[in-house]
């Protein structure tokens, strides 16, 4: 009887172990199903800041995500073909152009479309119309600079903000256009703040999170969290915190 009882105990322990492993497998499967993979544009300060904020937003929604930094053009390709689940941060017109991308209605950040030039150039720009007078350099795949230079003939497209500022510093363009914080951050990194300066901000645009249409079911959940964070002031504090961290760490 004692041997039989010992054997039964062993079988019971084995049963518990197997049951625990099965439960763990279901948990892992559920976690994988709940995980979303997003892309963001590499090398832009506002996108780095947005990645941190978006992870906070999804954490409050109880959804796990990961975010991959890629060049702007590749981000569009991955998101619009459904190879990623969406993009971290884009302007309003992105959703008008790519109909398969669903905009989360409430913006959670903003950008300033800013013109940069060499301090010694004496360039004077007062509005968008003045851009036509100059040779311009912008970053590939960045929609707000694509939009503001649409129809202009003297636009050179380059891969990163760093390359763009070096290009400008070599006098291969008269002006560079990018988001203000990205430009300022790169100039600080390249130690060009004494040579190149922000001239004027031509527009300020709201920034939105986008999901591929196959994931439109979670849009209301994410939007509700963003609205709550806007109303409480948490979103503004997070953005200020992450922007300061980014600039301080250059």
C-alpha cells in the first residue's frame, strides 16, 4: 500500500507539472496574439520620443507592443502592406494618402516644420512661398516636408537628418527643412550649432498613431487611453520629460 501511495503521489506531481506547462503555453500563446509590431522613422527625435510615449499608452491599455526603427520610405512600405501592424507617428495627411492606414483620432504629439540655414547665408524666409527661391534638402519618407515642398523643382532628398545637415553645411543646399527638435538635436550632436540655425517655423502639425486596417478593432481602445492621458495632463508631462531626456543625452 505504501508503494502504491508513493506512486500515486508521483503521478499527481507529474500531472500538476504537465498541467502547469499547458497553462503556461496558453499564456504565451495569448501574449503573442496580443503583441503588436509597429515601425517608426529612424533618426528623428520626435519619433524616438513618440516610441516611449506610445509604449506608455499601450501599457495603460493592457496591450504589449514592440517598435522597430527603419528609414522613412521603408516604414511606409512595411505599414501599408501589413508587414507591420502600423506606424508610431505620422501627420494627418498620411492617412489621407494611404487609405489602408487607420488614424487613431486623437493626436498625441505635434511637430514644427522648421527651416534651417547657415548663419552666414543671410537667407530671409517669411512664408511657404519663399521656399521656391532656394535649393532645399529634406529627408526621404518624411511626409510633412514632402507636403510643404510639393511642386518645387529644387528639392534634394536625402536619407537622414545627419546627412542633411552635413549636406547643408557643405553649401550643397541653401536650406534644410525638418522638425525643429530633430534639427536642433542633430546640430548639437554634430557640433554645428554655431554654423547652422533654425530660421523660421512654417507650420505646426498634430501627430497621430496609425494602425493597418486589419487592426482597426483596437483603435477605440487606444484612442480612449490617449484622451484620458490628454485630459489628465499626463501626456504633456511625458512628452516634456522624454524630450528633455533625449536632448540631455546627446
